[in-house]
C-alpha cells in the first residue's frame, strides 16, 4: 500500500501573494501525482501553525465537554442563515438499521390505514422545547390587543398567512359565528419578518428553533410514510423543499383558547369548528387541557 506523500506548500503558503510560474507548475505536478496515485496528501508549511490548530482543538474540547442542555442551544438546524451550521449530537448521527426501519414503517402504515392518527413518542423533541413554545406563546396572547395588532395576519407582504389571528376571526362553517380562539401562525422565516419583542425577546428564537425542529421531524415522518408505501424515501420531500420560505405554506401554529363566560357565547359558537387539516401531515403538541378533540 502506498504511503501518503508529503508536499511542501511553502512557496504558496498563506500570506504569499506572488509565486513564479515555474514554482507553481512544480507544485501542481506534485499535487497531481499525489491525488492520482493515493488520493491524499500531507501538506507542510501551509502558513497555518500548530498553535492555531491546538487552539481550535482545545476550545472545541471545552465545548464538547459541556452538559448536553447547554450544547442544545447551538444545535444544527437552529440557524436560519445555514441549517447545516451548529452542533451535531451523537444521537443525531447514529444510523438506523434496515430491519428497525422496516418495523417502524409497518407500524406507521398500520396506524394511518386503520385509524388515521398516531401518538409518536421518543421523537427527539423533548418536553422542555414544547413547554418553551407554549410559555412564550401564552405571554404573547395575554398582551393587550393593541400590542398584538402590529403582528396581525395579513400584514406581512411576503406571506399573508403569517402572524397573529384574533379571536372570532376564523370560522370553518359560514353559518356559525367565528371561533373563540386566537392563533399565531409562523409560516415564513424570511429575515425581513418582524417578530414580537418588548418583554418577549426570546419569541423569535424560540419559535424559529421549534419550527426547524418540527420541520426536521416532519421530513423524517414523510420518509417513513413513503417507505411504508413502497415508494422512494425522498418522493414526498420534493414537495416540501421550500418549508420556511415564501414558496411554501407549511405553518407552525400556536393556539390560545381564552376563558369565556357562558352568557357571552353566541348561538352555535365553538372554540374550533369541525375540520380536516390542510396539507400532508400535522404534528400536534397538546397541553393537559382537555376538549381539543
């Protein structure tokens, strides 16, 4: 087996701007020979010294040794500008064997064929994340109406479904009064979107992070659904490639059912009228209050 060749990069190392054509040609020959023959090369005298390498390794080790709860804040997928940026946990990169995946596909297929609904457990989204969204949502919904109005649905030109929905705005049955609920729709993650602040400084970060987490889970469910039907695992993902942009209406929707007095409820008025959800799948995270179904 050939040893990995060593190439001296001194003539073109970082900080060197001028190199003769002859020297560059010689360097090119060494690279070409190394990559054709072995495919790898040891570079020396690159301009990056060992201290720089050691500094990165040492600070990285300090980060990796932090408790998982602290590292989760920097998880890959939580950065809008690049969803591949961030910390990757051991569990994230673990692979699933074909047999286990086939068993999961069978369970999902049976549940959706026989019932149409399924309780998912051990999804990777923990209760603290769910609680965080619910807590910040409630703080927003309890604000005076004039403070919520600037974020009203329809006021965002990039996506008219994004934003706050006031009580009695929606009615799925035109013969009934509007539903007694409020909502906040997160449909676009565009950088131009204005988010609630003023005592709700974490609102954007919590919503965006949870949106991206649900996106990742949704795509995994869609893959399993496709495989359970004997289809290519990516077939449904093609229809969801623009989630979070103005080209897709996938929505993270938080709901608030405010306390009401019986005498103020109009005839035939409901919290939420009977309906079928729009879109491919719905992930439902529910608090302990009963009555949604």
